[in-house]
């Protein structure tokens, strides 16, 4: 069996209520991951692209967040609609979605 061409991790970290950094779990990250997995399967991409949950990716202030490997492209403030754009543009056509990329030097390649 061939290895995956891309791997996308979606943060599912949950912090205590009122934490100053917030958390992805409180920003619909589970719905985003569920949608991502569903669409990859519907599109027949689940043998080429693997979607997984992750613990804290240390980008809480940008949540919900996801990162795509091997490119190391970080996406933040995601919505369901954004996930569809990432699938169509980045995961299928290898064109990262600039407007969704986290613009912070900690995430530069």
C-alpha cells in the first residue's frame, strides 16, 4: 500500500473555560475535522490524503487551526467553507490557500 501524499492535522485541543489563549475545541474544531474526513472520503481522496485530529498545535489564538504536511502549511480561523476551499485548492490542486494561512513568523517555513 502506498503512503499518503499529504497529511492534514486538525487541532482538537480542549482547555479549561476562560483560558486566555482559548482552544480549538471551543471553536468548532470537531465539526471541521468531521467535515474534512467526510469530504475526503466522498471525493475518493482518503487513500491519498490522511486527515487526523491532533492535540495542541500551539497556535491557539488562530483557532481552529490545521496544518498540512509535507508542505508545513498552517491554516487558521477555519470554517467549514474554508475546509472545502483547502480541499479543492491545496489538497487536490497543490495550491495553498494564501488567505487562510497563518501569518506569523512562528509558522514560516
